[in-house]
């Protein structure tokens, strides 16, 4: 079982503590080496990590409880009105052997479903519950959150490979204030990042990548994109829990 003291970690915690699992320390180092590369496409992720603005947590294959407590503690950071932009990166203990992209995709959605099941805050009434609605987004403790999966099974989209562990990024939607897809600053920032992503991946932008609020777009498809340039088909695995 993961001790409560491991819940939410800063950059300094990970680099100085001696009571963290070796697999996590190793995967964190790979993550750091990747995102601090000067050519890494996501400027916000790179600078956020270097400035110590990001937070980190981990879960074991047989125990996901730390995901809920870490996410709850992470969201509490925003109670300070002067908070800086934050992102949470959740490291999932690697499988014994690398799995297919579909296996990681299933576990990604299973983890989000688990978080939804244990969430004790009611889903806001005004928030769509059907992932096929263009204004649907994932909610935890009432907060809208953009989540995205990174796994070693990505062979073409290298920007989504952050090591041997699946790493799930969580970004509360309000950190994008002023950078929304319909705002000039947001459009410019996203286009610059996407150009850099295409250069890293040697692939065009995935067809399911858009911005929140686009009526032709399903947000859930952007959470775990394919390792190709084909639109994701089928229904979202996430299901709203019965009351």
C-alpha cells in the first residue's frame, strides 16, 4: 500500500526523498530528461517543470487509491488566488512487459472511471454527462479537467512517450484562462506548440485534436489519441455513475 505521505510530490520532493519506489524515481528521471530537452514541443510543460510549478504522484498496479488523494490535494492548491499555473503528472507503475496501445488506453479510461466512482462531489448539473456532447469534459470534485495519456506504446507520436510508465497528465481547465481555443493568445500558443509537435513526431496533427467548445469536436477523443493519423471511432469508454 502507498503511504499517505507519498500523495502529492513537488520536484524537490522527488529529487531529495529516499523513501520513494525505485521504479518511480527511474521513470521520473526519464520524464525529466525528455521534457527539459530544449526542443521539447510543450513550452508550458518544460518551463513549468523547470520552475517547480508541476506536481507529481504515482500509483501501483494493484493500488490506485493514491490517484484520488493526489488529485484532491492537487486541486486544493488552486484555493490560493495567487497560484501559478500547475499541472499534475500521475505515474502508473509499469507493467512487467510493455503492452499494446489499446491495453494502455483501457487502463487510462479505467483509472478515470475509478476516480469518478470514488469522487464524493456531485457532478455539476450544468455539465453534460454524455461524452458525445461537445461540451463534455472530465470532472473531479466538481472541477473540469483535461486529462491526457502518455505511454511507451507510442512509436510514431514520440511526444506521447515519456518513459516505460504510463504517465497521465491532469490540467484543470481554468489554468487555460486567456489561452482558450477561441482567444487570440490561445490560438497562437496552440499553433506554435502543434508545429513543434509535428516536427518531433514527423506526423501531422492528429485529426481529433481541437479546442474545448468546438461543436464538431469530442473532447474525450483528445484524452488518448492514436499513434497514427486516423480519427478515433466508437463510443467513449467512460460512463457516468448511477446515482
